[in-house]
């Protein structure tokens, strides 16, 4: 998403891991000599300037400009890459010597086209005068092979003001046993093979157990069941960096199908004239304050829009209940035992047969952590509908598409707070801004949303 960009590592290529440097009371780590370049002219920049801090230290100063979403400095990459297979991740020591706060991000890449090959990122917010260490755990933001690191990048995320950072040191940290444990069971060729749905799809979860159906929304009739669904989020305002406003008029039920429409029309958020406008209008539904469940199997049968520039999604957010107070941000906090779980996120510009799955926890600021993969592939069906499912167990999440297991994530941090469901279409931000207006209006069609729970859990 951010482009390819790298820091030089004068370290060992893929053939062997970097030697461990040990110190008193220190965990195993390896300092990566990223800051030694033969000439600053080798460093490529985009809306940034790089200078040597002093001749006696390896520190570099990066002065970032505004005018692009991701100003950056690109360093030459030694042939062969680096083998960091023995470590948990990479960390970078930063100091903000500017007058404005900035969100700095570090990214590591595996070989191949960055659009489809694995890469991991991490980011922190750093204020004027602050010193912070930014960590990128291997595997946190998707499958990644740390024995084949071919690039690293440092950049700012959507800076509003110029910023200046000192890069002091970059090192590998931890050990391989500390990595996030996630697996993907998908390859790009999966897009080619037509899908034959298992007979259990839509009737029961994909694993054996004494299951009870706890929600069955088949959208019969001609109106939404407002005992279960709401037409808007708990907050009134617009989502930052997105291009759509939500309107209940863009969600309808007809002939057993829920339709969420996206069109080029300037509207106020939630049709409230007191709210700002956006150039596109769309719909959404969610079960916030109406229905939530902890653990179980969640499944929706969906036909996705195809107009380039859209971002349809089916996801879960925590709902800690009214006892947490009236503030929605407290109820859906992803801190402690909460987690955002993305079952389906598709960028229509990818074309058919590609999905993103993800989880987010520990908030959305400097402590934010995540795991996921946008390389989840699936084949065509005869009618264009696909089933997107999630099996949520204690300490483990498993994603299914059309009854086929596609990914798993295991961690003690898997959410244990009941979650509510959301179905919506977004634009802007992660999705390309180059929306194909000739294909609008477009829509996401939902045949059903069904949820099951183990009988024993219903008694608790």
C-alpha cells in the first residue's frame, strides 16, 4: 500500500542468521548497521531530506515535508537481503527534533511484487522532544518469512505539518518463539477453480459440536428487522479519511436480499444537515446495542460490488454493554480483552476472488497491534454469492470462504468480549480514490447472516 522503500542492512544475507549480540541483562538482539551508507547520494527521498547528524555517530536526520500521504527516504538494498529468522521482529530508535507530532511507520518486505508479497508494518505517534522505540513484530500484520528480508522503510503517515526525526539505531529483538502465530491456507491459483459449496454451508458450523443457532437473518419481507439491526454507527460524525456519508435510504430489503447501495451523491452523514457532507453516499447495518455474542460461528452469504474504488466489509467490534457507560468508545474498546475482527474486507480494485482478513487489538494508537492477510483467495461461484465465515474460539480464530478454511490466528489476546456485527461499504482511505463512476451505483447484496453457539456456552 505504501510502496517499496528500504534501509541498508550491512548484515548476513539469507544463507545464515545475523549473529546474536549479547550484553549484561539483555535479551538476545542483533544491532543492524542500517545507517552506514557510502554516500548520502545513494539515498532516494520523496518529500524528505536526509542528512548526517555528526561525523562521529551513525545517526541520521530525516526532515519530512507535507504534500504526500507517505513522505519517505529510500536506502539502497544490498544484494541477497537479510536472514532474521532467529528473531521476533525489528525495532528502530527514534527522536523527534521537530515542532510537531508525527506518526512514524516502519515496514519490512519479503521478495516479490509488494502488491502481492508479504510485508509487515508497525507505527507509533511521537511528539516533539520525545524518544521512542518502534517495533515491528514478524507475523503481526500478516504471514511473513523473516529469513528473507529484502527491504525496510521508514515513513510518515498522512503528515499535516513538516516533521524531523533522528534515526539512532535499528536492531532485531526477541526470539522466534515470541512471534505472532497466524497461518494462511490460500494461494493465488485458488481464484481459478470454481467453488463447490459443502452441504453444511449455511446449515451448521464447519466443525462438530452441539451447536445452537442464535441468529438467523434471511431478510424475508420488505424491511429490515430493527430489533436486530441499526442503520448507523453509535457515533454521529464522519470517519476520517473516508469519502462516504451513510444514509439509511441506501439500505433496503427486497425479495429476501439485503441491498447496501453505493452511489455518487453528495450527502450529509446520516441525513443530518448539522453533519458535514461527503461526495459519495452509501448504507450500512450493525447490531450495536441490539445483539452481541462471545465466541461461536458467524457466517454471511454475500454478493460483492465490482465498481473499482469500493471497500465492502463484514466485521465484528466489541460491545462491553451498557454497564460501561453511555460512551460508545468505551463499550467497543479493543483494549484488554477486546478485539476488532475483520471477516471480509475486499478492495474491488483487486478484482474477483481476493479477500482480506485481520484482527486489531490494544487500541488504535501507539500500542495498536494487528495481524492479517490480504492474500486470501477463492474461486468463482455460479451465482456470484460467497459465504464468509468465522469460527471464534477461546484463543483461536479460523476464517472460511465458501466452506473452505483459509486462515487461522492463535493468541492469548484473541478477544473474549462479546462482539456486534457490521456490514457496510466504504471508500477512500485504504481503498483507491480512483472510483469508477461509470459503474455507479453499485451494491452489496446479502442473502443471510447466521450465527451459532455451542449449547454449553448458552448456559453460562
